[in-house]
């Protein structure tokens, strides 16, 4: 099939490359010319496992190219995947500005192109957004009726940053919210041959499923971290507790996200929890558990700040900055928030993350870090040793092998462990070691 993918962030970039590798002819679209140029050069605009090699391969074969022109992409495709961002507004509501803008452009191009185009929204959006906001825009600009003159579907993604390519080819499920059966057939054909159960559901159901998943993921992380903090206060090994808890595969749930660790973050969980709680409040629905997941997460982050404060030392080294190992995504990273708080309290801070290079950050990722941590350039170190030479306190927020192998034992800087280091049990007896929730 001829496919256009609008938005070349993490979801769009991975979707475009993987669809091209399945044999589809793909055109990627982005307003950021740097991203467009990188893709056309066969280079990935994001840091992600396997994505660099995959993009190089499909661009070289001619299966993938990129453009900044929405009209050109629509004219050259029969199905369009919308993967633009839906960030949070200051009040927690969902920002649909980018969705509305690209939908107008798609509609205008569909009117000019003629023939049936299927528009597939892959961006995360609250139930009702597609039918009540986006479909009317499409109908206005395309001059036709959705489900008759052009197709519409919602196809939420379940890609985890760091393993998104693997997740694309081995999805936990495929969800197709179809306005009409013909639209659903087009989306199903895109993923023909991939494993996992396919669910063809009404459009609002598909929109809600993504929120159900992400709200529960955030809840699980918060639960494990709160339990870990209580266990630590009572002198109990939280990881032993969780090991026994997870042994119950019949009544208890998947082990994913259920390990005491650091606070959660990233471009999905905080944003989706905020918008879901905001929507519930607007509907006068009380959600006391969901509304306290983010405050619980913030409390867990504050615990890390307090561990550093208790050392009484001022020179701090932070290992890790991106929200998840193996990526360069800094948006709503709890490590960025931690760095911001420590820097704001006057700590002499140095940071090392092998995947974070300021010159390579693009789009919303760069804008976020320039807003939250504008002094990052002067804080970033180029090596593990540079941080170790500086630090009286080492805050470990990554399991990068180079970091793990260089961390000292015994006398030396205080080790504040946010990730449950592989040798945490051995380090527990060392006077300079402290775990966040274990």
C-alpha cells in the first residue's frame, strides 16, 4: 500500500520505517526540515534501538522517503497515519492544536486528490476527539462524508520507547477503531502477518483503550514505588516482597512496571493521566486513585532529592537524564526534574548520559529541555570519569554498562541508587550506599 505518515517523532518515525520494511511504500511528513533531511539521508531523527539500521535500509531500497509538504504526501498515498503530538496544556487538558492543523491540511488535499483516502489517527486522544472534533474538520475541508467519501479510523500504538521496533513487529495487540468496515479493512491490511490479537472496535473505544493502558501502567509504577518506600522504612526488602507477589500468576498481574525504582515520566504516562483526570473532573466523576497517581509520583521523586540533601554534600554527579535508557527523549523525564530541583537548590551538578547530545536534540524534545533546564550545556559531562572526579554524591539513574563498571565500592562518593543496581544486595552493607526504595 502507499502510506503517508504525518509526524516523524518517536511513534511516526518507527511506524514509517517498520511499515516500509513490511513492503509498503511510505512517505514521512514533518514540519521540521531537519527531521525530513535526516530521513532522506537514511538517518534516524531519534535515538532508538534498531531504528538507525532500519531507516538506512528502507530509504536505500526506496521504500521510505520524507517531505515537509502534506499535500504532496496525500497525493502520493491512499492511507494516512496521523502521528503528531498531543501534549498537555498547562491545566492538564489535552492539546489538540497540532491534530486540528494537520487534519485541515489532510482534508484540503483529499478534496483536491479525489478518490477514497483513509485517514488513520494514531495520536493519543481522549474519547470523542475523533468523532466530535476531527471528523467535522475533515468533512468541512474535504467536502465529503466520513465513512462514505473517505475512510476514518483510530489505531492507537503500544510502542515502548527503547523497544519500539520490537514492539511494532511483535505487538501485544492491534486495536482498530473503525468508523466503517471498509476503513477497518484498510488498517488491518497494513499489519497483515503480524502476531497478536486484532480488536476491531468503535472509534471511541479505541481512543479509550490507550488511556486505560497508560493510566494502569502509571498506577502500577506508583504502587510499586510506594510499597518500596514503606518496605524500606520498615526494614523489609521490597524486591523480595515483589518477587513473592509476582509469583502469583493466577490472581496478580503482569510483572511489567511492578519493580520499585525511580519515578515514571516520558511523553505518555504523565500527559495521559493528566488529561484523563481533567476529563473526569469536567464530567463531575470522582477519580480519587487516578488523581493521586501523579502526586504519588512527585513524592517519590522528592524522596530522591531528600536522599541527596541528607548527605550534607554539595558536589553531585547524576548518571542518566533521558526518561528511559536507550533513548534521547527528555520530555517529562523524572531525571530532568531531579536535575532541575538539585540545580535550583544550589548543588554543584554534573550530568552524564551517553544518549543525550544537545546538538542532536530536535523539535519538542529540544524545546522541552530549553524550557526546563536551559543550563544543561554547562552541566553535561562527556565521560563517566569526568562525573566521578567531580562528585561527592553519585546519583545513579541508569544501568548503562559503562556507568555500572566504573562505580566505586567502599570509600568514595555516596551512591544514591535510583534503579536497583545489579549488585545492590552486596552494596547494601557499604556505608556510602543508599537505595531509593529498597
